[in-house]
């Protein structure tokens, strides 16, 4: 199996937190810059495990044709080819954005073309994503994107390069808040019951934003960083 890092780690060695206002809108990149070190002493054990909605990666379309006008036309032609190829491939979509993923279409082609660091070279950066299916492995999901890139016709001296980390996304993460709170409530009541009828429980921090860490290559563990206290009634 290929050794690919999604975000900064595999198999739950990292944790991530989202701002509430971001997680309420659209599709959110939940790994990459969204993750920090997992802390077993601070992260609650009550989590909701969810498959990511999409696997996503940044691609750079680059062209080094000497003539500037021809170079731009070759880039635009290849970007349009990407759009046409995505329209034919139900397993792949194009997008733009760093933390919130938006759609990409032909009206945006000119706006994403810019100069590269190399002389006489221009480039355009966008996202390619694929849905994480129930039977997917990391290899099968990344393979769909790699196959899509390889199948897209390139104009002139244009190349399409897969760059950066493979990241995961969730669509409207905040929709899972009630499920996480229900898990917390059940666990808290069970903990209090273990001490006998004379004990109850309080939970603090339930107003905090939904957070997550990566528990498997294509799986996330969603949680609220609450604190529980068992005390006499």
C-alpha cells in the first residue's frame, strides 16, 4: 500500500478543530491546516466516527511555452479540458478554496491563471476531489483522481501536476453536533450510575465548536471538548 500522508498524519495521530461559523457553511477541509497534535489527556474519549465526505488534493496546471499569449491559451485550453473531463466523470469534481471548498467552472478560468516562479512559465491552481465511497481504501480513492488527471488532454507544453497533501472534507460538519451531544449524555449518565443512586453528573463546554481528529486514512472522529464531573446530588 502506498505511503501517503493525509494532512499531517495517518491512523489518528493528529487532531483538528473547526471554527463554528466555518463548519455551518458548505464543505470544509478538515485536515491539512485544520489539524493539530492529538493530546490524549485533553481529547474526550466520546467521539462520533464518520467517513469523510470527500478526498481532495491540489493540482497545478503549468505551462512554459515561451510566447506569453500562446502560453495563456494553452493553459486555458487545458483548464477547459479539465472541466469537460470532470463533466464526463461522475467520480470527480473540481473546486477552489483552502478551508471552504467552492465550485469551479469555466467563468473562472482567466482569474486563476498567474505567473509561476520559473521564468516564462504560468500556472493555475485548483482542487480535484472525489467522494469517499463506503468500500473505498486510500489507494482506490487517490487512484480515481490520478486516473482523471492522466486522462485529461493537455494542450501544447501544459502539464497537470498533483501537488501537496491529500486532505479530507466534511459537508456541513455542524449537522453532527446533536449526535455527539447524545453520545456525551449517554456516557455521562452511565458514569454517574456507576457511583450509585446518590450521584449525578454535570458537563461543561457543550457550547464549544465541533472538533475532530483523523482516526483512519478516510475516517474522522468528531467530538466536543467538554469536561464531565460526577458529584453527589
